[in-house]
C-alpha cells in the first residue's frame, strides 16, 4: 500500500542529510521531488498544488531543534500537511439517529459495493454490537442479490429478500418497514452500479435517497482507479449529499493517490478503507495514521488495536510466561502464533503497519502466505508428543509427517530448523540481547 510514494519521500529526506537548516533553496529542490512523487502516485493536480504551497509556507524558517536533521524537520511538516489533506481526524459513522439508521451505498459496478456492505455489517455487528439488516436494490444483476445473501449470512447479518422483478424503490421501502417492525439498529442498502457514470443510474440512486432519507450516504470507490476514482467521486458528490467515502482495494494499490485526493475533491471524509478481500478486511480510516504509513513511520497503533480484537488474551499470557522463563516453547505454541497472525490479516498485513526501519532488513522479500499455510499443515500432521518434543522427530517420522501434510521431507527439515532458531530467540529475549535478536529475526518466520 502506498509503497511507491513512501519510497520517493524517503529518498527526498535522504538528500537533505548533511544540511544544517531548511532554506528556500533546499525546500524548493525537495518540493520538486515531492511534486513528482505525488503526481506519480496519481494524486489530483489541484491537491498537489495546494499541498506543495502549504508545505513550502510551513517549512521555510522551520526551526531544526535538538537532534533533528533538516530532513526530519521536513518530514514533520509533510506529515502535518498530509494529515490535513486527508481530513485532519477520523470521522466515524453517525449512529446517533433514531433507529434504524439507514446507510445508502453508492458507486460504480466493480468497486466492491456488495462485499463492502457485508464488511460494514460485520464491523457494526462485532465492534458496535448493532443488529443489522442488509438489502440489495440491484435488480439488474440477480447475481448481486444472491452474492449479498451469501456474504450477509457469513457475517451474521439478516438479509431482506429482493428479486429482479421488483422496483428498487419498492424494495427499499419494504426493507425499511421490515427494519422498523423488527427493531433493527441499522439498514444497509446496496444499490446498482454501472460501468460509467450515467444519467439513469444517478436518477435511480437520487430517487432512493429521497425515499429513504439515509443518515449515511457512502460512496464506495476502487482506489486502484487512481485519478479516475477521484473524477468519479466528484461526479457522485455533485449528484448526492455524500456523508463519507469508502476506499476499496487499497491493499492492491502501490500508488495511493485516491487516498490523498478524494477528501479534498469531494469534501466528504474517507471513513473506511478496504485492506483485504476477506470480510474482516475493512478498517476505519485515520488520516494521521495513514500519513505516518506514507512516510514510512508505520501504524503500530492500528496493529495494537487489531491485536486486542483478535488475540486470545489467555493464550497470549501463557506464551508470555513461557517467553519470560525461556523454557517450554514448543511447536504447538509456534502453530498458535501462526493462527493468531492469520487472524490479524497475515504477515503481509502486519508488516505493512510496521515502521520502515523495522522492515528494512526484510527488503525485497515478499511474505509467502501459502508457505505459512503449509507450515501449519506440517505441524497438524505431527502427534501431540512430537509437537512437545520435536527432538523425537527422526527420518521415519519426518517421512510420515511430510506425507500427511503433502509436502517434501525437505520442508519438514526447514520447519524444524526454523523452530530451533526460534527457541534460540527465546533464550536471547530472556537475556535481554535485543540487538542480536533483531539481527537474527530475518528468515525465522515461515514465509520470509
């Protein structure tokens, strides 16, 4: 996510090393690079111009205090301006209205409205403890109606039935009546999309908006469209009173221009970002945290929040006790760490939130999630005794385990070697030798 922009900005900071203060000359040189980086990231031109002007005005004469370098001082200014451009602070959903709170989902076909509707329902059910009703008004694609029924069931939301023969307005009115009669907290209305903005689609969604009077009108846009995403957002913003934007597929966009542009172009805050295809791959959008990720500072706070939601506290405490003692860490514990990591979105999602300095040692290595799955399969093929005492695993046992997991014997050997290194890490942690621990971290986790 935002990888290209992060790399360019990091290079700009490096060029300022060795200079004693920020001046008009070195800031102008740096801003030319920043302008190119933003344009390459597909940020809208008006947003780039405004951003560059604001950074220049704030940076000239900026005091470089204490141990800060000019590059670090400029990063501070850029961080503040990035945060401002993306909306200053996080804007949550308005759930204070009289229930059912109606949320109207708008956007082009293929942007991910149906899946995002289910993701949003899951977020409201699990984190806000709301009773959610989903309904599809996409009468042009029967598959969309069926898709919402399937994903709605998966996230634990009730789905109001609809069919291609009904009118969108009639479906919406019936769903709203059902939500009122059965005391639902939230009604999420999935609407039809088109391949491009057209008058028919805009008239239909405007009619739905008039009938439902939604508390939230959320525009769902594919971040990978880049500049087109911003232009589409502008068109919807002119036709509907948008209350928020949801950027999907941000995990697949190395440029990230839409994330930096859409707030300023539409005037509507980005409320959520799609960071994975799975139904739990929806995160609240925090401008300050996103600015930190763009600048390679990571987003450890979001990582900690995700850990709080997903990690089994009792299991984590048992592992912490083992780590503290430096004894008893076995392959079952190793497997549990893989399971917990998967719950948090996998190794790639976790690395994306870490500061650039911590991931520098792993540069050029992409996490192999399939290999992580195979590692879990190998451990599952072992007996409980073998997991507790891997030193028992000799040639014949290795062959049996490999056959059970459907992998070559070499992969079993690799896992046992990795586990041996992990045990050594535990002893280093007990001794407090964190520098040596960091140097030896590379290659220990499966998939790296």
